[in-house]
């Protein structure tokens, strides 16, 4: 009996020690710092800041096992730092812009689509309800952007004779552009959806907006129902590292969850993001509700044929690329990396 008691005592001691060791290991693991991911976005007001900020506000980064830091920069600085490799992760890589960098030898690749192409025509005249009625009018927009190249293509495809439209090129945004419209110096503004929603809200019923994108027109030309536009770009040497591959997959999962939150709760998403986005809550909510498919998080490689149409035909023809991308440049531009980890 004495030996039996001793046996139980030793077993109990061993179990207690084992549990203590496991607890110590668990505490140590919990205390380990999460891997950090730094992403660059355009300075607000900009769409590119929405999802990263929402991920932070909802704690989706920590939920998926990483810590996100977001650095807003002016667009020219952000692109320069991305193209030179100084910033390895760009949450603002517009296909039209970065394709030029690829032609110039920059070493990066695009992983997934974030925002689809959309643009708005903001108008004072309530009688204008169709883009064809822009003929004979003065439209102000920034003609050095890829958005203009695609907007121009859509307007022409929808029957607008741009030879009969006076295009006033200006980089003026926000209040400056709105003032031109309200003072009657121009008849319409061609802007992105955020700027369009803000202008309509500030117009207090005096302005309305018409979408430029037409799904039926695009499906006829491309066979798809959306135009990839703003993407997640990474430096090629950065994504070649296994630790970064694991990290970017966590970020992708957080992106998908944030995008679903926006679709399900646009009012709450607008409230959480508004301050950092520097867009009035009501205007931002209007964008999220009007453009339910504006955010589309999908691996870009699935849509390489669409990117080919853009970079080998439409953008060069629109003057936004000096020449079409070669097949080799296209293949390098659109990453084949499996961001979903399905083949792991």
C-alpha cells in the first residue's frame, strides 16, 4: 500500500510539473510579438486608406495573427517609394500607373485586386440624365490619370462623341473643382466616386451624379463584369521570402473579411473609417451603399486576360502607356503567387 501511495504521489508531481511547463510555454507564446506588416497608402481623402484602417479598427490584423501599420503618403511620393523598392508593400497600386514603372524595369508584382474602376460625372443641370447629353458641354477632369483613359473609353463606347465635348484638364480636386462647377465655369466634373459623393452631398440637392462604368458595355468587350483598378503591389524580392508569404496571406484574409463587413454594414464601416479617410460620414456611406461592388478582393492572376486588355490595348490607346506591355512584362506584373494558400 505504501508503494502504491508513493507511485500516485510521483505521478501527481509529474502531472503538475507538466501542466506548469505547458502553462509557461502558452504564456511565452502569447507574449511573443506579432509579425508586423507595414503598408503604404495614398494620403486622404483616398480610397486606398479605407480597408487598412477598417482592419485596424475591427482588430482583424490581430485576429489573423499580425500587426498592421499604415503609412499615408502623397501619391507621387508613394509611387516613387514603391517603384524604387523603398516601400515593399503598396496598397494603392493603380494598374495604369504601375504598368509604366514595370516598363521602366521596376521589380514588383501585383497580388490582388482591391478596388474596381468607377468614376462619376457630377452635373448641375437636372435635365442631363444620360452621358450622351454631355455633348456641347464643358467637362473638367484630370486627363493625366488612368481613370481618365478608361472613362474616355467608356464614354465613347456608350455613344458620346468626345469631339463635341470640351474637356478642361485640371488637377484641382475637392472644393476647388466643386467651385468651378457651382460658379458655372464648367458644366460637369468627372471624378472618382468618393469625390463625386462628397460633391453631391455638399451641393445639398443642387447636384447629381451619373456613373461612367457600364457593366453591359464592359462585358461585351471583355467577358467580365468589372474592371480591376487599384491593387496590392509588393516588391518581388520581398514576396520571395517565406515569412513574408505567410504574412501576406494573413493580410489577404483580413482584406476579405473587411470587404465583407463593408458590404454587410456600410453605415458602420463609414463611421469607423470616416475620420482617417477625411470624408464626411454621410458621403462615405453613400459611396459604400451605391457602389456595393466597388471593393472586390480577388487574386489578380485570375483576371490576367482583363489586365492584358487594359495594358496591351486600352491604356496604350488612351495615351496612358507609351506602348503595350509585352507578354513577359504582363506575366511579371500579375503575380502567380497563391495568396489564398490553396495549394499549400
